């Protein structure tokens, strides 16, 4: 493992993944790997329960950014003592706005992707396990927990607290504090590679997140419908619950 991303989701982590792979620091693990194979959530559940499935998770990777990996940055810096730690940061107000439209919203918001995700949870046990895992991780992190987050600056303060904790925890000679606006140069200098002759990649994390939730939910519901599941609709309506309800 050459690089451990400690930055929170919604800090340009998809751009980081692509950029690192362009620099030869890849494959890079990211939440998209979990969303592409929900069985991965079982290994992260084991990690949350105190096990150490790092070799299984990262056998084919030389970097990790975004959650779930960033949640475990304290453990990973001990397991991989030579790895650089990348703390990606972002303006707190724009970060909070992005969170409310995506990750926080899927658990607690009044937005369409929450409704679609809830519907998928009722018909897709793997998605339900993933959502339950993610919600528990976020609440354990102290970054948000539902009711507190209705206060206008609570989430922003929590982000700053998290950033300060990472800076205090990771040895300074291993840590690179960086934002997407910093571009190639700091990454390339730390990794000891030349700056590419191409613009730094800027991917729409929020758009990709929404598309994955919407497309995955609609596909799961279509498959459920095709299997003749409407006969069980009444039972599901009675027993299903929204994540976070």
C-alpha cells in the first residue's frame, strides 16, 4: 500500500482515485468498488466488528481513498507504516451542502434517492446490509447522527473536528493535506513522479453517487417486479422500514 486516503467522502475522492491511477499509484480502492460488488460490504462489516480483513480487501490495490477505507485510517496507518496519508479537504459549507444532497440525504433527508434506496432495501438484502453498514459507520464517526444535523453549522463543525483529529493523529512526515484545487503538483511531488501533461481530472462525485443509487434501485425493483413479487407487496409494506427511521 503506497497511499492511504483519510479524506472524507465529498472531498473529490473520485477525482483522486482517477488521478492516482493516472500517476501509476493504482489500482486505487474507492467506494465504487463496494457499490460494484456488494459482497465487499461483508468484509467491511467484519472490519467494523473488530476483525482485520485488510489483506483480503487490498490484495490487488496500492492505494485507497474515500470511505470505507478512510473510516479506518488509524488502523491502516499501523498496518501499512510506509504509506503516505492523503487528507483531502474542502470548503466546509460546500461540503455540507453536497453531503445533504447525497450521503446524509440518503439516511435522513426528504429527497428522492432516499425513497428509492428505501424501496431497494425492502427487496435487496445485500443493499440493505450495505446501507445499515454505512449508517452505522457514519454514526460511529460522530460526523452526523440524524437529529443533530438539522442545525445549520453542526456538520461543518464536525468536519473541522475530523480534519483536526487526522492532523493530530498522523505523523507530519507521512501526511499530505490537499484539495482538488491544488491539482497535480503536490501529489506528484509526494509520490516522486512527473506532472502529467494533461489537466487534473474533475469528476462529478455527486452526480455519480445519485446515478448509482437511482440506477441500482430501479434495476433491483424491476427484477423484483419481473419475479412476480407484487403478490408480496402487502407484506413488504407492512414490514419494511426506512433506513434511519
